[in-house]
C-alpha cells in the first residue's frame, strides 16, 4: 500500500464504542494513513494520546431513539449538516461510522464519500427463524421453534423495522437524500465491521459486506494496583461504566465472596458510590484499574456484560460471569453461556446466594476456562483492529479505482 489515505472514524462517546474506534484508528495510522476520530469532547485526551487527530462531535441522543418529529429527533440531520465543514476541510477518502452515530453516516452519503460501519459488539441483524436481538435467548433447536420465531419476525419485528426505516427516511428527507428501501439503513451495505469473536456469533448466512473481524481493543494507560495478599484464585469485579449508579453488582459480589477462598479486586469504574461500600478482608476496591494488568491474572471476571469488557476477558482466556442490566447485555450474556466460556445470571437473581453458587461453579469446572482459552488463542492469531484496517483500506481503494 503506497497511497496515504485520509480516514474519518466517527464514534459514539461511551467507552464501549469509542475505544474500538480508537483501536481501529491506531491500526489505520500504523498502515500509514491520516486518521481523525470524531467523538465526544471528553474523549479528546484519549484520542490525542493515541497519536490520532481529534474532532469534537455534536452530542445527541441515539438510544433510545427520540421521536423524529420532536426537536430532539431533528438533531441527527442537523449534526450531519454540521459535519460538512469537517468533510470539506479534511476531505476523507472514506468515513467509518459507529453503528450508533447516524449523523456521520448521513453526512458521508450526502457528500458522496465511501462509508463503512463499525459494530463494536455482536451483529444485531437477526435472521428469520432466530430470536429477536438483545432479549438473550438461544436459537431454536427444532423446526417448530424456528417457525414460531419466523412468524414473530414477520409480525412484531417487521413492524419495528418498518418504523425504524420511516424514522430514518425522515432524517434523509431533511438532508435532501432519497428514501431508503433497506431495513437497518444506518449500516453500510459496502462494509460492516463486526468487532466480536466469531465464537459468540450463532451460525448463520452472512450478508455481503459483513465481516467478523474479532474485537478491537484499546485501553487508557493506568498504573498497576496492589493485589490482595495470598495465592487464592483472583476474582475481578468489573462493572459497566455507564449503568448501575448504585454499585449494586459490586456490593453484591463483595458480600457474596467475603468468606470464599478467593482474592477479590473490585472497581467502581468511577461510578461514585452514593453510600459507603463494605469491603471484606479478602478484597480490594479501587476507583479504576488496568484490565491489561488484572484480566490475565484473574481466574474469573464478574461483569454486567458490556461487550468491550467481555471481549477483554475472553481475550485473556478468562471465563466470565455476566449479570446483564440493560441493552444488549442480555444478548452478550447468552452468547457467552452458549459458547461455554461463562455463565449468565439474570439481574433479578443478582443476589449473594446465586452469585456465590455461580462463582463456585465457574472456578471449579475447568471447561469454562478451557473454552475461554480457546477463544483467546483465536484472538492471538486474528487481530481485529488490524483486519478492520485492511478492509477499510480495501474499500477506499476500490472506490477510488472506479472514480
């Protein structure tokens, strides 16, 4: 590759979305390209610290999606218009837009710039005959089960998809774009990078342009912490950075494991406790920590099931106990259990007794660690960010060749 490309990578500002975008940006820069990351202002230090260009994004709500006829619902089109000066100044050869950032997707199409979509989690588009995404159910094992889900797909799911397409076309009309007849119109038909492990994807027919790359991981450097003394198995409690404002998972796990023969490290992930958290003698509680330090040392990670955290666990060969709280966490939890690399504990059962029993099972049955290590071995041979960078580069060059 001799041609230096200019690439704009736009990402939603939550860590689970912007960190994979930074990882992809670093891989593209390593291939000699000029990269700008457009995301929330609060992520400037992380982006610039990774040696990448930064552009501040207009912040607007994407989930749950607002009514497109409301004032808030017009922000996507307005943010797409606001991106025009950046596109004119930077003149990217290709735009990579996070699945939650509709404005860059629309702005790229409006400007005639090739577009790729970064999906930093399990692929959300289900096939007929499969359970709806995010509810956390395994695929049916019988023809009758598939027929039932196919009927549901044709009825309830299709209604939702139709509504989503109508809402998208309202935004497109505001930008002078023709209506789209595609469901999931925010995903590029040319290239969708699914940054997860293939072991977490149910068998399916993959659409053209969809590539499962493996996770794209990035971490803001942080000093190592002191671990609890002893040589008992280490359990890491790694909650979501965006949910659980009462620190329920941390409190419950610390209480459940207080008298167990384990060492425990827990982090609040900078979710400030509303009341003191009781820390037992076998545990350490910190505000923040380095996953690169802790996950390879841990025998088990307990998490809400944010995809980025789960991917880091499996990449270290560490099984995970997932207590999903919101969004697609239930889906991730079920995929982990289906893959045999951990267990799913529903949020309603996130109490000391069930959590303690689940922890004991994961620590004492070696099959969970063996499966996590198998996935980690795949990850060592398949760099998700590097593969994503290759595919983005190929898309840009292919488009250039025909213009």
